[in-house]
C-alpha cells in the first residue's frame, strides 16, 4: 500500500506540474505584454512594484507632470512581479547588505534579460507576444476543434482564417 501511495503522489505531482504550466505561461505573457522586463532593466539594482505600477498604469491627471496609479494596481503589480520571481523570470530582493529594504526590488533574471526584452538580439519576445495573442486563444478552443473536427480561428477571433495560413 505504501508503494501505491508513492506512485500516486508522483502521478499527482506530474498532473499538478501540467496544471501549473498554463499559469506560468500566462504570467510570462502578461509581463511581456506590459513591458515588465524592459522596465526592470532601467534601474541598476532593481525596481520596486510602485515604480513598475507607475510606469505601466499611470493615468494623466490635471497636469502632464502629475500621474495617478489606479487603486489596487500596485498590489496587482506586486503579485505579478512575485509570480515572475517564483518562476525565475525576475530576482526579488528584500534586503541589501543585511539591511531590510522598505520595499522589495525586482531585477531581470538572465533568461528574461536575454530572451524577453525587445532590444536584445535573438529575443523570443515577438514569439511570446504572438503566442499570447494568437496561439493562446486558439488552444483555448481545443475542445470545440476536436468536437467539430476543424480549426477554431473564427470562434477565437470572430472572423474566418481565409488567407491567414497562405504564404
């Protein structure tokens, strides 16, 4: 019985890994679409969630010099940055030289620095954006594609695929 339990726990771990994969992809898609990796590269030593929130969500107020970040945006940005750190796309630092920071700072990992920034030669950023905007919605229609025996371009995008796949 113990051996069966170990086998089941390994199988559950494999299924859980598959379940987490789409979440990790969506975190990468979102961070890439919002320009998080370019923003994190601007400041040596990392950036705070407040800085990132201001950069991606600033809404002009009465004067061009003033901006306001919508309520709860910084908390949402912090969750996204923490998720990027959890999947090793960012490095999160909560202290420097043994002193706790008031706010955590985030820096690009080697992978995001080389593969997800728009200004790096050989970057996969374009492919990530394509995957987020085109591939992701199509895979979301996979049950219908299988049931209907065809592709789901029209269901995903509201127009036919005529000409899309012709080169």
